[in-house]
């Protein structure tokens, strides 16, 4: 799980810092919420991180959707919830090429 979170942090940091070709110079509220959730997760505040990931996921953050799903599936910050975790994994998955 720490590896997945580290990857999410790296990708989010790259996106926010302008590492992508079309990066927006302003942070979206969901990006800030996701950053706060990652900080809480890394500090061991799993209950707060799970709640923050949920809020950011509900607002459309793809990073938060994945991280929230993984926390649900692993029972981090609350009870295991496999059906809900699978649902959020489906939301955060990249579209399948046709």
C-alpha cells in the first residue's frame, strides 16, 4: 500500500508542479484535498486520510478514487469494504481503448 501511495504522491506532484505538457497553474480543490489526505496517510492518521480521500473521490479526484478504494480493500482507517472498494476502483480506472 505504501508503494501505491508513493506512486500517487509522485504522479500528483508531477501534475501539480507543471510536469505535464498542459498543467494548469492553479490547484483544484480536489488536488488540495488529495494532498491533505496523502499527508495524513503518511503521518499515520489513517481515519482522517480515509475520510479526506472519500471526500476528494466524491468530487472527482482520480487519485483519491484509487487511494480511497485501496484503503477500503485493505481496511485502513476503518473496516474492510470490498464491494465499495471495487466500485471505487472502477471509477478510478483509465478508460479502456475500443
